[in-house]
C-alpha cells in the first residue's frame, strides 16, 4: 500500500528581523512540515533577505492575507502589533503563530485566544523553551509525579545582546518592551513556571538600571507566589553575558538545566539532578532546534495530527502574570495577578 505524503503547511512570515530570519532559515532548510513562501516587512533590507531566501516579498500583510494558497501566518513582529495582526489573520481565515509575548495585557490575550478558538484556527506561541529536550523532561517529570510536590522554581535567562542596538529599536522602548528583560527573555521563564505551578496570585519585582541607559531598566528580578502554594524566582537581565538556567525543586527530587549557548545557535545543555536517596548526577544533552520543533508542532496541529501543546489558558495565565510584573516593576510594590 502506497503512503500518501502529507503536504507541508504553506505559510507567510511577517517580520524579517533578527528572529524572523532565524525562523525562515530553519523552516526553509528542507523542513517537511512547513514552508514559507512569502516574507512581509516594510524595510528595504528585508526585501533583500526575502530575495535571497526565494520568498515572495510584500511590505505589508495585505497580499499574504488575500493569497488563498497561504494556510498560516507567522508573526515575528513587535509585541504591540500582535493583537491587531492576529485579528487580521483570523479574519482572513488563516492559522496564526505569534512570537512572544502574545500581548502586554490579559484582556488582549483573552481576545486573541477567543478569536482563534471561535474561528476553529490554531494559535501557536513562540515559547520554544518547552521544546528543549531537557525542559520537556522536566515537564514530564512534574506531570508524572516523579518530582513529588513541587516547591520552588529558580530561573535566569539573561544576555547583553541589546546593548549594541540603535536606541531607536523597538526592543529599547519602555512602552513596547517593559520591565527590563521581561518581554525578551523572562516571559519564557514565567511560561514554564505557570505551566508547572499553576495560576500565579501575586508578584513583587525589583527593576533597576545599573549598567546601561536602557529605558526599561537592565536588571530585573521577580518573586512570584502561586495559588496552589510554592514560589518562583525569575531574573531577566540585559547587561550581563549570556546565561540561561532553569531549576525546579520538588519533595522527591530536583532538576537544573543550563544552556550552553543561546537558542539562536543551540549547543546543548548541562543537566544536574538530585533525587531522594541518590547521588547528584551531571550529564550533557546534545544540541536540538526547539524553534523549529515548536513550528513543527504548530504545523501538526493545523493538519489535525495532534493538539498544539501550549493551550490558550496557558497563554492567558502567562500574560496575566506579565501584566502584574510590569506594574510591580514600575512601583516596586506587591501586585495581585
């Protein structure tokens, strides 16, 4: 019996900056589950990149949305544009994958999730950390009960990549990327924290500008409490060399994952584990491409092969926490989520 080969999801990529180029290069390097045919970005440099990648080029979304061959749109655009862009994509009847954060307010996240759900369209989310093999192991160990009662999370995802950006870049605008490195990196850590610990109840944040002129601050830490008990400490700094560490502690064991390099060029992970009545172990995990694997999961959901693993409820809970973190970063006070 001859197997019928599944056709890749045909997609448009909106935003051909640093991260959009990463996604385009990964997906169009022979991926069987998704293929970008159009790139959208107003900058002349983006037009050159689109040509190099063999993409049809548009300065705006209109042509992509009116193209009946395009099934999905991937948004690698500034956070403040996401809500309107998602609404336009949904109105065109196409699935949408949005880079993080989904929105800067809970109300906005709820609106986007509801639009996609009511239209029967898949909403994907750029939380590729869930697809890193050792992080996936943590999620499974928690789900299965192997870790016991979860008690605490400690996490830091920081880098100094933005120090060389032109001051006009949107990533250095306090209204578009508030609370230090929160929307750049910390949002990944809170996504994992909420997935593991459940709904957050309150947060206290310290956000300072200690080593740069970045308007939103360069050094941020948040202490989060959860409705089911337990806490998380999350740090996201914009003025230190790259570091990424995620650790979860339970009554039966703990796991710490350290990235050897930034996800733009993965180099694997170092995993340290401590289990009850057993010696502490250290092992290395080989490199993987979680950005690509997240997009593959999105494509499989579009084809109806599997549910997309990041639920709308996950997305809303994370943005509700982000909104509270931004408020606390401005005041320094304990803020309810």
